[in-house]
């Protein structure tokens, strides 16, 4: 190699030197380009991660502000009419949902829905059975609208008729203290919106129905089939999995 280099004339030596310098410069340029590409990818990844984190922070802040400023609806029921059993064996009554806005802004398009369900004999998980049916309640297609409620206001003027058929009663009837009885639960959902909400919010709750018993403290958490039960005799126990979103 050394002898070959010595044999070159000056012009060839200059050309070879320029070639080597150009090759080194090209290699160095490619190395810098690769480093820049790697650095840009890292910067883009960091930017995307920062952007995603900032968006999550904004969503969290928005939800916190919304939770603080929004309306919150609580619900309960009042019985003003007796439970009656009809000649066909069905049972029914009228109830009045008590709707109250305990939040900080106006609740609109408020619509309560209530329904009676019978607990069938042999139900393995009583609480899950009630909870599943409570969560399945939808806004009534022919809603009984309460309208709007300002913070601190309440309404119990809406009347809802609830009942169960004789066939439903038959699935859960049992004998106790020499009388035919049935376990009934009143499940309710109160649907509502507010100014910047894009979907329904709902408060769900349920009451296990019973009647007072002069011979038993606390009464019976079931109702006697075929007897007229006055509103003053109706007792309730709140279902533990009631909630609001």
C-alpha cells in the first residue's frame, strides 16, 4: 500500500486526499443525521406523553369542577295510599317519589321511574338480584316529569302507580305465622340533566317493603297477601347498594 501511494503523482495524491476527506465528511454527516432522527423520535414521544398527561389533567380538573358545581339529586319515596289486593290477585299502590336537589346548580328534565319487583323463592343472592334490576331501570318512555329543581328545592307531587301481578306474587309467595306472604322491593331511578351535561345522570335506590306487626319489634319485611295494608302500616328498609352518578 505504501509503495503504491509513493508511486502516485501529485495530482492523484490530491484526488485521493479529497476523496478521503469527502468520505469522512459523509460518514460524519450520516452519523449526525441518525442522532437527529433518534433525538426527534424521543422528543416526539416525550411531547405526546406530555400532551396526553396534560389532557388527562384537564379532564380531571373538568370533572372535579363539574362535580363541585353540578346538581346532585337525592331520592326517597312516600306512601300516602294503602296497598290493595285486587280480585285478580294482583297488588298495587300509589307512591310519591321525593326528589331533592342537594347540589349547586339547577337540575333539569327530571324524571322519576319506580317499579315493584317480587323476590322469587330460592333466590340465591337476594342483594344482587335487586341491584341488577335496579340498574336496569330506564327513563320512562312516557315520563312523569318533575321539571327543574333549583339547589335546595324538593318535589314530592309526582304520583306513580306501582304493582305486581298474581303470577309474579305466586313466584315468591311463602307461608309465615300462618299467613301467605311475599317479599316485595320497590326499585326507583331518578333521571336528570344539567346545563352542560351531554347524557342523563341518575340516582338509583330501592326500598324493601314490609308492614308493621304489633307482636314483633320492627315489623315484618314482607307483606301479607290478600290484606289491605294502610299507608301508616307500610315500613321500608333502604337497599344498601343505592347510588348516584
